[in-house]
């Protein structure tokens, strides 16, 4: 006895429904990926970075911004083990930048307010030889508009830390609990 006979002749409808669900899910997935911002300096927007672990934080007093420095698994492992000069190939550092605001109920504290931009450094010694082993990318504002003024803008800013593999961040100490 075939499945068609067991199902009472409904396998054709079941197949049609399964194919339709597959097509709808494919369209939804492709539409979701289309919502990612366009590339910056030829580098694709790194999806899922919002779930990366924290490496450090910083506060720039010259422009009143707060920064959270995140990393992919390779970067976090390097940061927590002190293997950051040089950073290993495959490491991606992300920096989320907000304007600061004073907390209303705690005047001694500041917190993030308006998103300024997110920026990333992609370590690949072979691919990015012309930019010191790093791919540089930035997306600006709430709409995450790609910044495409050239990676020279990034490397010019990072020149003071060229002896630190072009990275300003000092990884924050985390407890080593076994």
C-alpha cells in the first residue's frame, strides 16, 4: 500500500503545501538578507554582530561618545588570552558608538543615547595587505548607511597605534573562572 493510498489520496495536496511553504520561506529569508545594509569599502555588513561578546568599552571625552567593543569568537579568544599583537587572522572587532547622555536620576553617570555608527575591523593578512592586514568598514546612524569614503580615513586615524596592530582597544580584564 502506498503513502498516497494511506493518506486517502491527499499526498498531492500535501506535496503542494510543502512546496508552497518552502517557496514562502525562501522568499522571507531572501527578503531578510536584503534588509542588511549595503557594503562599506567592499565589505559586507556582518550579520549577527549584535550577539557577539564584549571585549571592552571606551569613553571618548573629545566628542562625548561611548563605545562598546565587540568581537567574533576568534577575537574574543585572542583578547581574553592576550594574543592581540598581532590579532589572529579571522578576528573581527566591532565598535558600536553612541552619543552620551547624563542619567536623569544619577547625575554622576552617563549612558548611551543616539547611535552614531558601527564600525568593524576584519583581520586577514593576505586579503588586506594594502591596508595593514585589516579590512575597514563603517555603517552610519540608525539606518546603517554604508560609509565609503575610503579605508584611508580609517588607517589615518589608527596610525598612532600601528605598533599595536592598528588597534586602539585594550581588552577589559574578565575573570578566569574554571
